[in-house]
């Protein structure tokens, strides 16, 4: 009996001493496109996502893949099927998603299994209003239809009064940007939580939000970042980074995430001669 007890003790000790198996990193797609017909230094989707990719490089809990969606949309359903989250920063994202039934179905399947969804600027856009409904059910906000509101303004971007992990370490900042506001939202269920607001025509308008979806997943959106230069703002980088991480369930430290990046990462690439 003593020998048997000794063996049991050794087995238990080994079990206690064994390190916990870490969760596998979240597989995160960064979906961008080449510039559209806007002037240079605006709607710079891929350079912006490269900055986000650099910020995520030191986060062990995520594994990113930067996708040029101009050419990869044909394989979008396969890419999304193996992802835990997606960031959409491209031209008229709400319209692009609905352009192919298999594509929007893949986004819906990602949401249904609790995947994270994040969207930036024109990625939440659609000129045709018929694309709004399905998009807001995924992301919580849409800049769509002929009545959509947007302005280029010199203003202050500030966190709202919400106590939320995305806002940890995020401070107010004076900016020059184009913001979309009074966005379309889901007609039923819990409303998204306003996180960031900008003063436009004397009114503080919501331009960033977080949404705990009914399917158990999370969505984040920010309607700024028309101008690439605003990635230089620490508050922008921290809010976007933390919104994306929150969407895939990564814990945000109390003081906020580090957001230092090299100047060459922030800079736009030189134009081709």
C-alpha cells in the first residue's frame, strides 16, 4: 500500500507541475484593398493595415494574415472559414460583402460561431441602401444609403463616458479627419455601446462603437481614418488596436496596449516612378 500511495503521489505531483496548455492564437484576417479614386494619402487601406499588423506583431494571442482583397475576394469564403476574426478596411465594404452570396454567408458563419468583426472607415460603407440591413446585423453600424452623413472637420475626438476595455489608455486628441456619423444600427436587440465621439456642427456624434452581439461574438467599428496621417495619433492606434483585440476576446491591460511603431511603418510608401 505504501508503494502504491507513493506512485499516486508522484503522478499527482507531475500533474500539478505540468504547465497549462496555452490556447492557440486567434486567426485574424486583415482585409484591405489598393487605393480607390480618392486623393493620395486618403483611403490608404493597405498601408493602414500594415500599421495595424505591426502593432499586432507582438501580441502572442493573435496570428494575423494581411489579405489584398482586390484579388483574394474570390477565395473569401475559404479564408473566412478558417478565421476567428476579420478586420475590414476597404472601399464600400458593406456593398462588397453582399456582392456575392457565398461571401456574405461566410461572414455570417464567422459571426455565428462567435468570431470577431471589426470595420474601419469606408469599410462600413455602401451607397446602395439595400446592403445596409445584413451589414448592421454583423457589425452594428453602417454608413449607407443616400442619406448617409459625413464631414471633413477640424475637431476633437474623445472617449465617451463608457467604462470599456477598448478605451483603456485612450485620451482625447485634436484631429483633422472625415467622420461618418448617425450610422444605421440594428433595429432590434441590444444597441452598440458608443466609445468614441467627435464634435460635428456643435453636437457630439458617435464615431466609434463596440457591440456584444446576440450570437455571443463581438464587433467593433471606427468611422475615422480617412486620412492616413491620423495613424500617427497615439489615441487612434490604441483605440483601433484595442478594438480589434477586444473583438476576438483578447484581454486589454488596465493601462492600455503599447502602440509604439517605427516612423517608416507609419509613413506611406513612395509612389512608383
